[in-house]
């Protein structure tokens, strides 16, 4: 039991020392909360904190952003085509 607590403290400490201090209290508090959530999530799925960070912020987030931008471009194109079609029909 004590070994598990020591290991848990080591995980939190390792994550804690990787973060900088912004000097803005609420930002630091939110960041620390998110680090705790990431550490717990990493333990839940069986990966390290660093691996989960890479999975989320290096792989998943860019894919989601690119997908969102692509869908927005497609929707803008469809909207322009629909406006052109309506203007050709004489609808303002």
C-alpha cells in the first residue's frame, strides 16, 4: 500500500515539475487540475502521463483541428454554391 502511494506521489511530482508558473492564480489552478486529470486518465488506460500528452496534443488535437477546418471550408463552398443557385433562380 505504501509503495503505491509513493509511486502515485512520484507520478504527480514528475508531472508537477514539468509545468511552469504563469503568475496568474486561476490559470495555474486550472492547469494543475488538468494535470491531475491527465495523470489519473493515463493510469486508467495504462499509459504514462507523457504518452497521453503526446496522444492528445500531438496526434488527436491536430487531426481534430484539420478535420474541423476542412469541414468549414466544405460548408463555406456549399453555401456559396447555394447562394449562386438562388441568385440564378431570381431569389434574393
